[in-house]
């Protein structure tokens, strides 16, 4: 957040930015912690770090919601990504957020590493768009496939991100364990800087195109490698929530041809305890805002409106009510 925006940060969000001793003092005077959040007029929307797709998409969503729902205050919370987001929703530290379909499904089914059990508080609002996996390598790296990354210095994505989980799945389907590469968990902007300096051989970035961190490396010593044909069939057999995707030619500097890869759906999700009428209104306002969102965030232009209710976790009752009414009105 820029310095000239500090005055507009809601008091509850300010709590999260303060040292422990100061925060404790403020709590004594009424500043509410995330875990105790109970104000229905404030919605905490959790996004991701700069350099990938969740951050600009989350900010665009918050702007759209704030415009159409002025009676509600929307706080933007930044996190490492999908894994951190689903955990925050499960624990009640956020109300609405973005997550990749693989992370949401694995978390809800109780198989997400580092969690104590099923993340059964997760609920779906909408499938947004198919988000492609960018696999970046240095121009001079002798790698033309994920299987050839053995021994390379590879950024798997930030800790707590869906990119890190998806990168691990892709390595496994290509016969590699994370221990077979020199894995680093870096913020996207740092990975881009390391690629440019030549101290990193490859990086995974799961983000709508054009992704800021990918653009920062393309044409400056990096290229994209493809995931194609039989590789995609093998991946989809093991992980059906990953689908074939295409990064169009000329999306990035120096990328003349389309790049085949896989992608994962980006989801708008929420916590189960969020008020049904509020979630209904959020879903309705989201659909009304799609044209403006698509103008601001290019990844939203590939959204398939017929697939929006097809979240791999149960829909929130408020979202389900909206979709029922939408179907009846057709």
C-alpha cells in the first residue's frame, strides 16, 4: 500500500500492521483482532503478493464491490497466496478470498500439507478464469521441459502460495521430487530479479497473463517452456483439476509463438459462516461488475460464465441461491 493511502486504511486493518506490544495496547482500547471479527459491515478480502495475478484481481474486486455496495467496507489483506488464503478463511481471519481450485479442493478434502484436518469452513462463490502455469527458464539453461529441471535452481513460488503446490504436482508428474531440484520459495518479484541476475535457473508462476513478474524477465534473459501433448494427458489423469491452457503468442516480449501449458481455475471463495444475504449480494454484484473487471484485468476476459457455479467445493448458500434464481430467469 502506498504511503498516501494510509489514511484510508480501516482501523481493523491497521491492527495487523502494528508490533505486538502496540497491538496489545490497542486491543485494550477496542481495536478488534481478526479472530474476533464480527462486524457484518466490514468484509476482509484476502488476495496475494504483488507480481502475480491475485493481487491486482483482488484489488479490482474490492473496488467493484465498494462501488456497488457503499454500505460495506472492504479491507484488502495481502498473503503468500492460495494456501495462506484457505487457512485464513478456515480460521476466520478473512471473509472472502481468492484461491486456486487444486488448493481449495485438496484443503477441503483434508489432504493439504501443514493443516490439521479438512478445511470444512471453505465455501465457493464462483469459478473465475483458467489461470495458466508459466514455467520460466534462463535463455542459456539446457532445459526444454519440466523433466529436465533436475539439479536446477528453481523458484517454486512463495511459501503459502498455490503456485508452490502446483509446481510440486508438476514436478511429480514429470518424475521429479522437490529434492531433485534446488528449490527456493521466493516472492514472485524476487524470483524475477534473481532470474535477471542469473542466480536462478527457473521459476514457476501461476498467474493470468500478462503476469508482472513474467513480463519483467521475458526479453531480459528468460524464456517459457511448454507442457504439451502426452504430458498434459498424464497430468490430467493424476490431477483432473489441471487443464490444458494456452499463453497466446506475443503476450510477452520475445515470445512470438503461443505456448502450450496447463492451467488451474481461480476461485472466489468465502468462509461458511458469512451471512447468506451478504454472499448472495456479493455474487450478484460480482456478475454485474464482470464487464468492468474484464476491462481492468485481462485474465477475466477468458472467463466462462457457464462454469461459474462449478466450484470443486460446496457453494455457499447465498451463492447457490443466486445461481438458482439466475437459472430460473433464463
